C-alpha cells in the first residue's frame, strides 16, 4: 500500500444510499489521498432520490453516482482495492470470495435510511443521520497514518472505527 490515492470500496446490499453517500463523502474528504467506490451485492439499479438530493444540497457532485453490482469491481479493468468497508448488516453477512490484493476490510454498520417509513421531513432527517455517521467514520479513517501503520495495526484501527 504505497500508492496514492488509496482505493476504497463501500459495499451495501442495494447500493442505493449508504454506500453511495460514503463514496461521495470520501471523494471530497479524501481528495487526492483516497478514491471512493461503491457497489451492491444485489443493486437496486437506481440511487435513492433523497440520497441524491441530500448530497447535492451538501455540495457533492452527483452526476457520476450510480447503483452498480460488486461484479463491476472484480474484473480485470477494476481498480486495485486497498480497503473494503461494508456499511449494511446484510452485505456484511454475504458470503464473498477473496478480493484480489487482499484489501483491508471492516464492517461499519449504518442503519438503512431507505427502510424508514415516515413523513418526508422525518425521512430526510434519517438520511441526514446516516450521512453524519458516515462522514464521522470517514473523517476518522482519512486521518489515520496509513503509511506508517503495519497491516495488523491498520486492520485493528478500521475495525475500531466501525465499533465507535
């Protein structure tokens, strides 16, 4: 892991909101040092409109965001992944094959805002909460001294972020 930027994949089941928001957050927060990717085990095929609206209101570019399968990030043309973070409990429990390069991985459980049922204002607040949790964890992650940590220490640190 001596190159920049570090490629980070956020995995979710549907790849419609949490992993998409994480990709956008990392691309901004880790500009130059990290490149965010997102994918789903069983992608919904579209980004949740509330996630897109929230990201746009917070100044994130959204034109390139799309719901896609994790299969797209496994092929010969896929980026070499340095980190993989699952952000939903269902995706964390999915059996998955080893990824090329043996990336550092962890589970960062974030409640699914798309599963919430309530008023438009309540729904928006739930998406804001998910965004806040992701931004906090990504902020801690991007501040880690990655180049000076050995693999075991780095694995420990990313696991701790998910527990916090």
